[in-house]
């Protein structure tokens, strides 16, 4: 019996590889700007973060999310992400 392959993604902050379901996807697209994508299916450039405050703060401090999404990110977006944790 074959086991199903689990898709892995890399956290932009800590660089750890985890199953896609354990990470939070942040998307940058023209219509909505930068938003959290709970479904993992929205259009646009996506980046993944661990669901920990430490990784969100590390991404903010080192501008890792900005580099991954190739766009400016307001501090309010980081606050939104922290609230969803």
C-alpha cells in the first residue's frame, strides 16, 4: 500500500521545513494586497510562516516576509497575523 506524500514548505523566518498544513500562508496579490490565506489556494505570490509569535516577529525584524513577497508590508499586517495565532 502506497503512503500519501505530504507536501512540505519552508518557513521564511526560521527556514525550517514543515508539512504545508502546519504553516500559515501569507499572500500578496493585486486585488486584496497582503492577506492571510487560510485555504492555501488564493491567487498571488505566497510565503509560509510557522504559527508561532517568535517566527512572525523574526520575519518582521529581518524583513523576511517582505523579501519573499517582493512588496512593502505595513506593521498592521504583522499585528493581524499575530491575532490569528
